C-alpha cells in the first residue's frame, strides 16, 4: 500500500493487496536472493493482471 509503519521495529514485511507475502518477522529474512525476489514480483504481478 505504500504506507509507512507507525513505529520502527526492524521488521520487513511486504503485503500485496492485503496478503502478507514476505515477513522478516516470521522468519523469511531479508530479500537477499533471486527466489525471494521472484516470489515478491510474482505476487505483485498477479494483482496487476486482475
């Protein structure tokens, strides 16, 4: 949504259309490889194609 987090937590979470697709807090870590980046791009692409 492009909204900022109300406080600083160190967590990195990505929601696409209300669905959590990546969460550092939940153990996904940083988006530091092609597989993680591809998962984010795929989630965004699916929403844009609707």
